[in-house]
């Protein structure tokens, strides 16, 4: 997947288009990500031992990874990434606009 946990992403399409958020969780099996403050849904919760009152709560739902782009915080643009190998042999992600590592 092109995004990882704690990455800043830009939402490309959907009801939250043009918003920016941070990735909280990544599920590569289903190709989905959960972004903080994006794709908020209401969920009805029954009372239980942890939540004695129950009620309606608002939670972030998963969004398809194809609907998010990595957001470069240095050049303030959404960008695709390219990969290069560093001098020590590790693979690093690089912004296509400003050529900085992400």
C-alpha cells in the first residue's frame, strides 16, 4: 500500500473530498484505511458492562485506499510518491514535487 499509519493524506473523492487527515489504521487485506475526522458515521450501541448507558456514537469508518493521496507537509500539496534506495540500502519514499523524503 502507498500509505502507512501516521501519514498525512488528502481525500480525493467522496463526501469528504478536499479534506486532510491523519491515517489511524491501515488494512492491506481489504485495501482500506481509517483517517481521523474523515468518513464519520453514527453507530447505535447497546448498553453493556463497558458502556452502561449505550446510545448513538460517532466513529470513523474505513475508506478505500484508492480515494486518498499522500499529502506532503513541506510543499503543502497532495502528491504521488516515488521510491528510491538510500545510500545505506533502505527504500525511501520521495515527494514528486519537492523531492523530499516522506
